[in-house]
C-alpha cells in the first residue's frame, strides 16, 4: 500500500519532531517535512507536494486558518487536517470554511491521527467526536427544518450508519458497533451517498439534517 505523504505544521518544534517520530515509526505515513508557520507551510507544500497537511491553528504571522485557505486556493487536492488544542465552535467552522477536511485535538493518540490521515486521503471528512457534535449543532441551526418533507428511501440500517457517521465514527468503529463487516459498512455508505446525492461524509451529514433524517 502506498504511504500517504504528510507535512506537519506547528510552531512548537518539540511537538513537531515528536509527532513526526511517532507517525514515522508506525510506518503508515511518510512525513515529508515540518513547518513552523503558515507562510513556511505554503512554501513547503509547493516544494514537497504532500497528500495531507496536519495544521495547527495558532501560529505567529499567517495562522492555520489563513494558511489552509491559501493552500486550498493554490493546491485544491491537498487535504488539510486541523490539529489543535481548540475545541470551540468558532474555530471548527472557520476551519471548515477555509477548506479543512478534518479537525482533531492534540490529545489524540498517534493511532487515531493515522486514522484521520487515512480518512482524509480517501477524501472522507474526519472530525474529533467532541467537535462533531458542535458541527452538527451548527448545521442544524444553519439549515433548520427546510426540505424536511422530502422523503428519502433509507433503510433502518442505513439511518443507523448515518447517525454513527454524524457522531464521528469511522468505518471500523461502525463495523464493531453494529457487528457487521467493514465491507458491508462501505456498501451501506455507498448506498446512502447515492440516495441522498452526496459523495462525502460531511455532505451526507449536511443533507441528513436538511432532510430531518437524523
């Protein structure tokens, strides 16, 4: 399996080096470099061409939100995961609006960070479960009950899976909770995406709330 190339952006050098070491020894991601500022991150993405960028928010000069916005304008295929200490709703939504594909907190284990990297590299959104509730609440406030009357022929199992996706569960966790194979989970998710005309988890959550499905 081809390793995902990742760039770590954080102005705390020790944190950068420690995380790079932990992720490298797991052997599932190739850490192509680190950057200590948003400006440096933009330059290094141009040169190193990572698949995924792990981005801190608070940095001197160009912060993580601004750097994410700049990266997505120049390199729309690069996936950005915000890796931060901030769980406040305002940061989460600013990150999403800037183009971040994931949002996780720094107290995550290296194994969960690897899961986040894998997910966003497959173009799937990945949010810390503590953050996803705030995302859902904000979406519900934004969209309210409009289009709630539109019926969608989702099965009971598909709605169960959709709810777990909204809680921030990855495929492996859904498989374990529902006692079904990961292959079956993937098939259900493909069917959900097809029925509600979405191709990402964030889009599915968005549409589910618009239609009052969860």
